[in-house]
């Protein structure tokens, strides 16, 4: 499997290398880059929501001790829990497609080899 760092650093060189191997994977490379960006954004969003959930959950005992109403906090916690679950499901779908595309790419040919078929 090709390294995503190599694909992200120079996608045109990877595309050219695969074309030299007589494999047209331009659309796959573009889709992999899109999925990688989406995957990273989802992970960041999920981690941010989890951090907020942890922060909000620490407020509950403080507010209860002060005699304040904690119903809005529980409502916010339910919203965060639903958002985290939705992000996790979407991340699973994105990662499945990402992995399938990454595994379908052939290895790059050695730079010393001349382009051509199997002959």
C-alpha cells in the first residue's frame, strides 16, 4: 500500500508513476485526497466534541452543589452524544472507502524502469 504522506506530498508524481505502469488511477488519487481531508476533519470535529463533553460533564457537580438547574447541561450533553455518534458513523464509512481505494492502488514502479507493458 502506498503511503498517504507520499500521495499528499506529490500527487502528480504518483499519478505519473502509475501511468508509467499503464494504470490510470488519477480519479482514485483525487478521491483518496478528498477522503483523507474529510477523515481528518471528522476526527478533529469528533475530538473537539468529546473535549467539550468532558468539560461540560465536569460542570454538573459544581452547578448541582450551587443549587443551579442542570437540565440545560443534560440537554447539551445529549446533543453532544448524538453528534459524536453521528461523526463516528460517518468516519467509519469514510475510512472504509478510503482503505478500499488505498488497497486498490498498485505499487509505484522503480524510477529506473522505462514506461511500458510487461515486455
